[in-house]
C-alpha cells in the first residue's frame, strides 16, 4: 500500500478527532472563539499528518552523499564429492566419415537425412566448413563408477563457437534415444560440470511414429522433455566434460553409470551441434522436411544447406554386446568371411626296397 493510501485514513481520523475535542482544547480561555481555536488545531494536525505522509515516502539523498553499493546475491557454491579421472580401456568404438577432404568444395558425400545420420559440418547457404563440428569417431570406456565417451573431431572448438557435444543413449535398443548427455564446448582440459546437461525422453516419443525414418512435419511429440541435470542437480557429480589433455582434437564426456540405472547393454551415438541445438526437436529429420533442411550433397536439388546446418552425427554402436546389424541405427556390421574348406592332399607313400636275405 502506498504512503498516500496509508496517509488518508490518518488525516481523516485526525480531523474527526479535532472536531470532537475542539471544545476541550487545553489553553482555550473562557469566552475565546472556539471556531478559531478549532481552526488552529486542524491546521496543526494537518501539518502533523503531512509529516506522517512524508515519512512514508523514501527521502531523497542529498546531492554529493555517497550511495552504498548494492551487494550482489551470491549463488550457492556447488560442492563436488567425486569427479572423473581418465577413460579406461576402450570397450567399444565407432567411426564417422570426415568431410575435411571436401571442405574446399563446400560439400559432403556422406549425409543420410532419411536415417538421421547427418554429415553437415558446414554453415547454412554459403557452406563454409567447420572442423570443430566434423566428427571422426567415438570411443566408449568404463572405469569404476564412470562411463566415458570420447568425441574425436577434426578441430577443437574455438572460443565462442556456441557448439554443443552430446552422446545419445538408447537403453532398450529400439532406435529411440532415451537419454541425451550434452556438454557446451568445454573451455579447458579440466573436468567441469558447467554447461553440462542431461535430458531424458520420459514419454518415448523421440523419433516420432517412424523410428529413424522421417515423419512429415509438423513434428509429433516433444523429444527430450525432462531435464535431469543442469550443471548440478540432486547428484551434483552426475555428468562432466573437458577437452582431452592427452589426445588431439578430442572432447571427453563422463557420466555416472547410476545416472542410467547402471545399464550395461545399450547402443550409443554422438553429436556435434552448433545449429539447432534443440533436444525437443529430436529426431531432427522429423522436425524439418528435406527441402527445408537442405542438403550438403552437391548433386541433388536440395543443395545447399538451409535450416538444418552446422550439425554432425554418427551411426550407433553397442556397449555390452556386439551388434548383429539388425538393431535400429547401428553402423554397418562387417561381414565375417565364411571359411573356405581347403582340400588336403594325401601324401604319396614312399617305398623302400628291402633286398632278400642271403
């Protein structure tokens, strides 16, 4: 309530009180004009009320008086109990085609929009190459309580790139991602939780009606809809990222196995994204038509890239099992050559002539 709203009742009460006590004012001599006395009293009360009203209004600071600075509200300090160390032995790996050799030609030959395996480390329209988005492969390892996923790039992200790097986890191997662990481009080789998020698809609609096949927009579903971790959370040590201190052009992501219930039978793939960066739009080929998205393939009518640019993704591979090749989204499984039966020659017997006795 403002000072004026508080002040009006005070003044009204004062005036009413003055009218009642005017006949008994101290200092009023017998025979004195009571109306004049009441008028003087009302004038005095009005002065008092004005002072009361003024007291409710912040006073102006006299010119030249130093004003104390406003103390900023400090954010609570996150206390970390454990942090990752370094990836252990490689449990599984996958490779991805690089576009570096075609950078000067402003094109790629590996993009598969229909399968959501994107090779688009180029800017929109002008098709400038961005090596910090060009994935070459990924490795998975486990050590102690941690899962580690490395992302191998043609170049490290420059400062201010705005890139995000992510690992997508499909726990039930049905082609629909279940978790997305995202890291903003790490600034140093020190492990940090800053800029690291973990999202979950709670209603199993990533990919839309046709899993890993484009659905006609408008997109159905809300992709990764639940934020599990955002630089901190119920477990402030759940997920981390860094620039690798030992490997060239590599981003490391680490997260606790407990974050996904200790699951050790899953498929995973990785993403580099400085374009849409919208987990709610997964899968991207359900959010855009090919005509809207554009293409990095210079021999098709949808060239060049348009709405879906500056992004690269891989096929998936298995952790805890060796894929057969029938799992949705997995990389091509090399054909195991069938052993050919080798005919073995029967050795030719050797005869030794033994002379008769005598």
